[in-house]
């Protein structure tokens, strides 16, 4: 999950706010991994199976504690779409 710096959440716990907004993408629907789209693309183009994709992410626990972030490394995570060979962490493929 990612958040935009400076986004107002009326003093609420940012993780709680994200939990309410996030789309559950787990097979068990246990809300173990939530997806939040921060900015929708403006093009009709979409990556296809096998294309190399670059993503920035921030992994947060439900209490708001960050456990990993590509932003901290200043480098997006790269993987080939749909090939499942490299994952960021369990649950993110």
C-alpha cells in the first residue's frame, strides 16, 4: 500500500483509514492484503503478461507501523507481470 505525503485524514490513524478504503485482494477475503489505487493511469495502455512492471509500495501493519517501503530505497520494485518468480513479500505478487 502507498500513501501520498501530506494527505489529510482528519487526525485519524492512517492505517485505519487505509484499512477502510482498501480492496481485499486475498483469496480467503480475510483483508490480509489490501490494494489501494492512489492514481489511476490516464492512458488506455496496460501492461501485458510478461511485460516488466515497476511499482512503488509501502507495506504497513494494521497498527500503522511500516515494515517495508520501496520509497525508502528510492528504487521501484521491478517484476515480470504474471510470471510469479519474484515477489516483494508474501501476499504481494
